C-alpha cells in the first residue's frame, strides 16, 4: 500500500484547520463563522498537492568498468561483502554520468560544485571520491589515524541520515573509520556504546553491537581521529576553540571538505562559514590545499555559472572554474506509440490483486514477456497515450487539481486515476534507467495574524490589510487578539495621532496594546480589583469602524473624533498589562489576550502527527 498524496493532503489540511479553530475559539458566533469561512477558503492555509516529475539521468560507466580502466580503486570489489543487489554502491549498475564525472574530476584534484536535482544521487558525487581516495591510500601504504574528509551539513537531521548510509557501506570494511561529531555526540566511549544500544533495536528486542570502525564518542575521536568526520558548521567552530575537541584534528591529512546544501550558506551564515573555512584550513591544513566539494539542488542555471563560481570561491577561499560545475544530464526516451489503454489497467496495476504479468496479459499490454516487472511497465509506458499526456503536462511542477483540469480537455479522468497512473509510471525501469521520478509537494502556511472589521458587518480576514470595501463604503480593518479563556475579541494595536492603528511588529507583544471590543449589552463600567464599580476612565475609548479614529467618551455628533456618524463608533476598553507582560482580559478578568500566531513547534507537531497517521 502506498501513500495517496491527495488523501494525505486533505487530511493534513483538515487536521491543521481543526487545530487552528480549537486554538482560537471566538465567543461571538458571527466572528466564529467568518473565521471558519476564511480558514476554509481554498488556498488560504494550504496549497497542493503539486506533482513534480523528473526524467531519468544519462548513465555513465559502471564502477567495475572504471576499476578495470584504472580510474577507481580495485578495493571497491571487496568494500561490501554482500550480493550485488544488496550493495549500497553497486559495481555493475551504471553510474549516472554526473556521478562518474565527479569521481574523475575529484581524482584530478579539482574543486567541485555539484548542482543537480533532488533524488539525482548527489551523495555519491562526494562519497565515491572520498572512498576512492581512502581505498587507494589503503592499498598503497595502509591507513593511519587522522581525518581525511570532513562532511559538513547545515542540519543535524541530514548528518544523522548520512551516518546511516556510511554505516551500511563500511560495515564490512573496518579499515576505514568514521564518526559523527555534533552536539548530541556522547563524551565517553561507554556512553556512546550505551546510547547506540538504546537507539538500535532489532524486531526481537535485541540490540546489535556497533561496528568496530564507527567511533561513537568524542573521547574515541579525540584519541584516534576517524578518516571520515561528519559534523555541522557550528560544531566545527567549537572544535577549533575547545582544547579537547581540537584533538580530533591531530595528525590530520585532510583531503576533502564537503559542504552539503551549499545554497544555505548565504547572508550572515555564509559570511560566518566563509571565515570559518579560512580559519580551519590555516589551523589544520596550512600546507595542504584540501579539495572542496559543494552540493546543492538550487544553486543556479547554466547562465549563472559565473555567479556560482564566484559564490563557491568566496565561501571556500579556493579557486573554482566554470568547468568545475557538474550538472545532471537528463534523458527522455522517445515514445514508441500512443495507445489509449483503459484507465482500469493503471488503477489495477497500482493496487494489484494478481501477478503483474497476468494483469498485463488480460489487458493485452505485455510488451516484454521475458522481462521483469519494472521493464514490463517501462515498455508499457512508452506505448501509452496517458503517459505521454501526463509527462507533457508535468514539464514544470503543477497542482493535481490543475493537472486534472488540463487532462480532462482530452479524456475524462479523476485525480485518483491520475495518482494511480503516476504510481505505476514511477515503477518503470530498464537497467539503471528509471523512466521518471515523481515527487509530491504540499505547502501549509501558519497564521500571520487575524484581522477584522467591527460594526454591524463582522468579517474576519487572514491577510493583513488596512481597509476593505464594505456596504458601498470603506471600513477599517483592525488586527485582533482573543482572550485565552472567554474568547472575547480585542483590537491589537497602538494609539497614534488620534487613531487606533496596526502595529508594525508582528510578534512582539510589547509592541501592541489590547482594546476589548464591547458588546451592546456590556455596561459602561467594569469592576476594579476590589469589586467596586468604576466609572468611565482613561481606559475607555470609542473607535470609528470606518477610519479607526479613537477618542475618549463621545456623547453627540458635535463631539466626534472624525467626520463619520455617531453610529459608526464602537466602545472599547484598554486591557491592563500585568507584571509578567501579559494583557489581562477585562471581561472575564482571568484570561489573557493573544494574537493569531502559532508557535512553530505546535504547528509542526500537528502536521507531522497527521502525516504519520
């Protein structure tokens, strides 16, 4: 069973909308309805899913062929002691051309910028050169302790994912040592062993022992530095400053520095990383020029090569040329014919209830009787009109709704049928060549405030605006907050030049005051802390719903703060600020006012949980 992106997207959006409505609950029924309508407006809090189809990439030689030609170490043969199909780095499957190019140019001591799409095998573009250099060194005179390659990630999650990959590749080759050094790395060998056993559990509850060549603690890496060090730029900075941490670089024979997701090193972060690279090399490898390999999916198009090389040179303090930029070259097999197969063929193949060959035979669509399932689908696709139509419509990422609309100009088809067809197309493979790769994107935005009109027409907006046409005139729009207990609404803003205006700051509560919007049935007075009634004071105001003009009590048309009518004025009461910096709701005297901003952690938790479920 595979993930249905449309079903998942709808569930995520529904769960997120429900969370927002629960988090911000209006006491006023009219405002509550308007808020719900705004959240349900298409594209307001979520967009997608979008489908992105990428073609396969041009293939180069196999690693075995490169070994035979003396362009790759012969020790790759015994790197992984398992059958070919189970290997992380396969010897007989052709590399992508950009992976082969990276290996060969790195062997020629070139600094590289690998800018290829997501899912194009960028990791191999630096792992293969690193492993090739280490295996060559091992075959020549053995591997002594000392860092040879540093792989720097912008986020720990990426580093944690990479260590799993390296662990799988090197589990049968103990000569190459590796380790992850970040803020979560335990100090002692015993702590590292214990943490590893806790984190790795087999289905039967047992825990495998760590590999002998994986260094799990700072203590181990300081005593016997690994050949491959995985870290992030912040930790690398600390390691240069701390007396014990810098022992990791003792006896370093640094050959490679890899900066993954290089496009993230821009602005202030880019300046800091650029200075760090220069300090690091001056400290660790002053007489060596280590090779830099930068990877990114979004550094730029071919017409921006000069910008890319300038960026790389500035970031690393090293020389890069246009020929050091490596891009993937896509391949698009030509259609053999264009048959109109029944849509039932693809929905059945997506959720098969019989062997694939039987299904294809039933639909008279088996064009490779002696081949495996992936090649059968490959041959089917190149004869399918539906495949040709979808591939043509998806030259650029497109929403599933728009794709469905476009396809329906040619044939009646539902979004679920399109999804099933794409699921089938994604299985098409012949040799090392996938016919296409599919990725779905779904965008969810958090709230950046809520805004409302006050007056007879109660309307909520989720986009910032100052005024809105209403009933043949202009109405002022105010940013609002809600009481966390009673759900009463307040205007969040500042008094300036006789008007109640929106604050320029979107998050800091010190930048706003809260003015409770009184209902018609509210009395003019609120009780003070002693329970005694108090008369109108400097916390009571009227505000014009048309222009936002604000003043003290107004009794008649001659005492108006603006040119509008007395009926356009609404009473508000300014909330007092507590010692803790919160604004106490004067209606219930218990809750506090808060604007419509969601914390990243809560929103992320809701989205991730729903996606997981």
